C-alpha cells in the first residue's frame, strides 16, 4: 500500500521559516508530478506548488519568491521550503503525487502567529 508521510509542520512567528517533507512509502512507479496543497479554515483546498519529473515548477501567486519546492532525483521525496511566512499562510498543508493515479497525504498543520 502506497502512503505519503508528511512532516515539518508547526507553529512559527511571522517572518519565520519552515521546511515540509513528504516521503513516498511503498511501491509506486512513474510518478509524474509531486505537489503541495493547503486548506485554510472555511476555504477550498488550493495548489501551493508543484514539480514535475522534468523539474518544471509552478507556484501559487502569493507564495512566489517565498516558497521553494524541490524533490530528490528518484521523486520519492518532495520538500517545500517556506520563508518569510505570513499569518495568511496558516493552513493544513497536504502532499499529493500523480503517477498517474492521485495519492494524498494526511496533512500537516502550519500555523503562523505571534
């Protein structure tokens, strides 16, 4: 059974940094895209950043220049480096892989507050 194991969430002050990690557990082939989504209370889940096997990246407008997505060469782990965090970044962050079936992680809470 394939699972995505997320880590790195927590509480941070505005302007601080966090690094999220998502590791693929189990046998899965042909991962094409890995991405991070987030869902704030009362809002829909939205794409934060994604990366393809060819290292093409895509970012939601509000995180450009602050967040960086990366993955290992085997596309078994994806990272999200989050800098200059703002209170509006507070949300549950979810990892997703497309291979081409879609698999979601369980989510990790990120809270930005003083």
